[in-house]
C-alpha cells in the first residue's frame, strides 16, 4: 500500500516505521514546508492508496476534502476539527469516499475507552462517587486537554446522568457537582497517560492507561488504513476494532 502522510513530526516518524514494518511505503509527505496544493492535488497524490493525517486542526479539513474529491480513503488522527465533521461527512458521502477518524489510535486505549464506559454505567447507580479525569503529556503538546481526554469525557457524560458539563480550566472555587473536571499536566517526554478517578468517602477507584511510547498510536493508524481499503463512508476506531 502506498501511503501519503500529512504532517511529519514525531508521529510522522513513527507512522513511517510502522508502515515499513507492515510492508507499506510512505510515498508522499506533506507538511507546512511542502503543503498539498489544491490545484495540483491530483498529480501530487497519483498512485496513492490511502492518506494518513496527523497535521493540524486548521489543515486537516482541507486534506479530508481533497482526499474525498479523489476518492482516496483517509485516516485522521488530528483533533480539534470536529466542528466541521458534519460538512465533511457530506463531502465523503457525495464523493463515495472513506474517512476513519479517532482521537487515539492505540488499540489499548480503545479497550480502555470501553472499560471506562462500563465503569461509568456502574457508577451512575452510586451517587456517592464523584468522577474526574487527569491527563499527562509531553511538554511540546499543543492542546490541553488532549483529544483523548475529551473523548473519555464524552463517554462519561453519556453514561453518568449527574454529570452534565465539562470543566477544562483551573477551578475557580468549588467545582459544581454536575461538572466533570479535566485536569492536564505537561512535562518532559511523556507519550500520554490518562486516568479516570472515581472517589467516595469510603474508597477510590482509579483506571489508568499509560502509553509507553508512540508506537501503539502509529501501528493502530496504519492498521486502520489497511482496514479502510475498499470501504465507503465515515468510520471510527470502534467500527474497525469492535464491529467484526
């Protein structure tokens, strides 16, 4: 499989390694120094079987539209563009394209998400337990909280009726009972640690996923690109991993 890669930071290096290990080729790389031009995207993406995007929130929608216009499947790990998801879904469907997007491509993290959902459904029946999220990433990460932390929050809000909103800023006084607090730490070279803390007067339950490096994210993205071949529509990692 010939892959076009959008963005070539730390994740780009890991995706190239994972693609090579799975006998694929990164045939084209586009970044801020060498952007994909809308006027010549057909030629620049000639011979490509799939696109993988780990660029920026501003650039990802453009890349998705270009891939859709060429009926190229595209895997997107960039976060922060979901406000445009509805419009981009229409573009994918109109062009008979394929999009798979996720805030986290680690298979372990996806299992963690399912574990969180199950725990949240149980905790919903026990109002003595409060819930919070804490995440830690490397000092160069641009967003806080992370897309993964926000995805975890969505799952908790969907299952715990007493939590109706998310607080992502430093608390200014007491946190209201209906608010789900997300706190973030940025330090060193940590690939990513996400914890859900469920606390009562009697005890504390803590569920944590720790990424040791970026290899799990990269391998998951390449596996998702393999799975997306020949498919049409908009998918998530849950479709890829759990809809077999």
